[in-house]
C-alpha cells in the first residue's frame, strides 16, 4: 500500500474507532427523530383535547348560521347574560374561551368590538379561523345592508394564477421556485455542516500530532504534504461514512416510529386543521403531483455532478486551511484567532444563499458570490437548480480549482514549518514569514 | 576511511537567522558519531536536514556516496529529542504502522516487532494503548520503533533523557550491539559522560558553524597541554613547592588521596616527561604521576569559549 493509503487508513480507523464518534453516529439520528416526534406528538396531544368555546351573542349575529362543531372544537351558546357573568361562568366550567359579540347599531362598530376571552393567551390559528368565520357572517350582513346580492358576488369571483415560463419555454412557478430553493439549500447546508464538522476534526487531528510530539517521527518517514492530504481524505471518508449511516438510520427510524405511533405522515405537514377544513386535502395531492413534476424537470444529472465537484472542492479548500491552522498553533484555544477568516466566507456563503439566491437567483450578488471561490461551493449549489449558464459554471469551477491548488500549496507551507514550531503563539506576520522558509 | 554519511557545506537560513553556516561533517561507517554543541547551535536543524524533514538552502548530503534521495528514509532511523506516539493507538498496531511508513512490509514489521518484544520481555504490551504505559515504557517502545526497520544509519537526539539508569544501560548496550552488527550511529547529546563512553568520533557545532570534527582520541591529543598531575611526599611541602616553582610552570592540583602529599599540575613544553620524573624522583617520593588528558567536557567548553 502506498504511504498516502496507509495514512488515510490510519486516520479513518482512528476516527471511526473513537468512542465519541461511534456514540454520535448511533445516537444523533435517534435524538433527531425523537425530537421531531416529540414535537409532533405534543402538538397532537395539545389538539386532541376538545376545546369548548362559549359564545355570548348579544346581537344574535350567528343565529342564522351558528358555528359548527368540529373534531377539536365545540361551541356552547350563553344567552341572557352580562359579559361579566358569562366570563365567570366560562371560567368556572373551564371553557377554553369566551367569544362576545356586542350589540351595536352599525355593523362596523360590531366588527370593532368583538372580544375573545381566554384563560391564557389563545392559539393563534384558532383565533384566526374564528375571525374568518365571524367576518364572513358580518360581510354577508353588510352585503344585505348595501343591497348587494351575495350570490352574484360568488358568481363574479374569478381566480387567476399566472403561468410562469422562461423565454426558452421552461415553465416555472412560485411553488417550483421554492422547491428549487429547498434543494439548493439542502445541498448548501449539507456542505457547510460537513466543512465545519470534519474540517474541525482535521484541525484537531493535526494539533493532536503536535501535542503528542509524534509529528517529527512521522515526517521523517513521509512528506508533510502526504500527511496533510492523508488526514484530509481520511477524515472526509469517515465523515461520508457517518453521513451515510445517519441518512439511512433517519429514514428507517422515521418509518419505524411513524408505524409505531400510528402517526400519519400527511398530518406532520398539516398539524393544525382544527376549525376550518378548507378542503386542503385536494390541494395537497395536487401539490404533490406538481412536486414530482418539478423534480422530474430539474437538471438532476448536472446537479449531481456539480454537487460532487463543489462538495469535494469546497471541503478540500476549507479543510486544508483548517490543517494549516492546526499546524500553526499548539492547542485548540489558540486556534480561535485564525478561525475568523474561515468562518466569515462560510457564513457569507450561507447568508448570500439564503437571501440573494432566494430573491433573485441570477442577480448580480448571487452571480458574483457563486464565482468567488470561498463562497462559490455553497452559493453555486443553491443556484444550480434554477439553471446557471455554462460559462458561469466553468469560470466558477476553474477559479475553485485554481484557489484550491493555491490554498493547498499555502497550507502545506505553513503546515511544514508549523508542525515543528512549539511554544509561541504565532501571529499573522509570522505565518507570512514561514512562507519564505 | 569509508564514510556512510557526508554533509557538504550545508547552509540553512530561517528568515534572517542563519541556523547552519556551511557545515560539512563526515560520519565514518560503523562508528558512533557524537554531534555536540550548546543549545541552539544548530544540531537539530542539521539532523532534520539529514532526515529530509527540512531542505538545506544550499549544500548537499550524501549517504553511501550518493546524494540523499527521498527513498533513503528507509535506511535511517530517527529518535528525536521531543518524542511521543499516538496516545490512543495500540502499541503493536502503532509500531507496525510506523514501520510500514518506513517502507517495511506488514509481515516483516510484525516479525521484527515480535523479536524485539521478546528480547525486552514486553510481549504483554502489544495490545495496550500508549496512554496506559509509563513514560519510561513509552520511551522503550519509541526506541524499538526507531530501530525496527533495521536502518543502517541511526540518529539519536538525547537518547537517554527519560530513562532511569537501569533502562539507560539496556539502551546503551543495544546501541553498542547495533554498532557491532554494522549500523552507524549519530548521537546528539549534552551529556559528556556518555560521549566519553560511547563515541568514536565527534563534531562540535557552535553558533551555526562547525568548529571541531574528528576522531575523539586525535582530538584529545590535539587538546592536551602536556600537563602532568603529580603527588609528592616530602617533609616540607612548602619548601619543595617554592623550589619547583622556579623550575617549572606549576599550579596546585586537587585530587583525592590518602596522604598529605604535595599535589601539583606541572606543564611541560612537550610530552617528554623523562627529565621531570628524574628530577622529582631526586627530590621526593612520587606516589602519583599521570598525564592530564582532557575529557570531552573540557574540550567542549574550551572549544566553545575559544570560538566565542
């Protein structure tokens, strides 16, 4: 086996045999899935208790069309009572809330003076749906007062959704855009997570070799560059293994837990369907079909290839910087001062991705940052689903590779000198001097 | 004489600081070569250049007559002064890994490691993690790792630091054994008694320059001052002292003895002491007479002082 192979193998083994790594690999999916289900479960438990809402309708507004009970809410009318008495009564009987519609001459005054009393601050969704209902009834009244036939209004209602398309005929929609943003963001965040976790692990591994003083023995056998690359690749392989295990485990666990708790997957997306059942189910299945259609239209092969290129390029670029920092310092505490220049472009990439790309995937900010090497892996991955001109991809990749080569050379120089330097906390000026050694 | 390793005019600068200023040393094959010098003189830099850890700015290093190649690392075993191993890696696995980095096959490494573990009777350490061993035990493993791939050139930087006297003796015997088996040893140290005991040749580096190099015996001859230490038994020490002061360059000497004799160091112009013995014999009873031979420590201090 070549020396690089030996180093990669050792780095990989020492990483995956580490107890903390094993525990994290196994425990993290359980924790994540458990948290998701805890939230869903709690929301469900919250909703499953039937809420009773008392209605004191002094105007008798709802007499013609009373509020209909639903699965989670039931309504009780309170008649011939003052507001104070109704409040007392509602509190004694532990009703969820009390809706008070006062008596006024003008419909506008009624609308302004409706009160909803609860013990604690109420569920916002529930209030909104109640408001919607009461508003509807009030509107009908107003129509009548103005002498407008509400049936005609219904008939006159026209819906229009624009059909979006590019000049070349590629169809798009707002929904399609958000699906694309979703895909891009997942890729971008995944890369950022990977860089932060495993780049750091490369750095720690370099520092460990320095503090245990084995470094001089190793580099009397291999070139520092080989050692650095071995570390970066070994850690990446360990990371990919961990990510793969996480992915498989999370999917399995979600299905297992869903089956066990009997939670319907569609409910996770729509946890609150209490007062108004607006026939959204039909909507969801239509969205689902559109979703599949959008995915089938995405440039999947290109996305896959570019994901691999930017993932590798971005990781190698950043992890070589992490390795150089590890070599420059004696312990992790000292590394903080050099972390800024790494974290800054990484964060910038994520923020540009989150704001500029979402607003305008082909705007100048998104375009420029998808070319600058330190931010390009994240930003370009977010832009790719929207279709990026070939020349931009080529320029971006060329710059990335060029910078990668330069950074590795730079990092290797700092690494070569730094691993044998002990005792003093280096400054940027000193690092610059090392480049001349 | 055949030389295993030569450095030719090696220069190394770190920024504005010159660490080595044209150093040329010749290490005879099958010898123990002491590389000496005060702290910061440049010894470690020279050793690192021989190990190809750093590259010289100019000059060259020759191993067995050929300029040093990257593949030559398999012929060199290096035990640095600052040493350590992976703490959470098992002893056997680690030793085999490091031997394979030196180009050994897994099988050879395993066989060799077994041999040394049996020799030192430490077979039970094989599956222990480094962090479970004491410092002395770890040093022993380190020594085995250094010699595991049977290098023809061994470089030890302060090899005895960290060993108790018993283990230091074991290591010293192993170094002598390896030399007898054909290895050449470069030995960098501050401990002059071990230089005296082990080294055939020495080189002295001071302030980035080589100031002294050669066979230890030749160097001692060069540094001797034709001084003889004598012990004279007389009735009147003071009288004899006055008398001898007029004839020779003398000073009071200090050594342990049983009698209250007159103890002197007498310096002659050459190493012919016949005349001196004759004269002293006629004046007093000689119960101590020895030529003062400079030890490594004296030579070290003298050479460095002269150079400064």
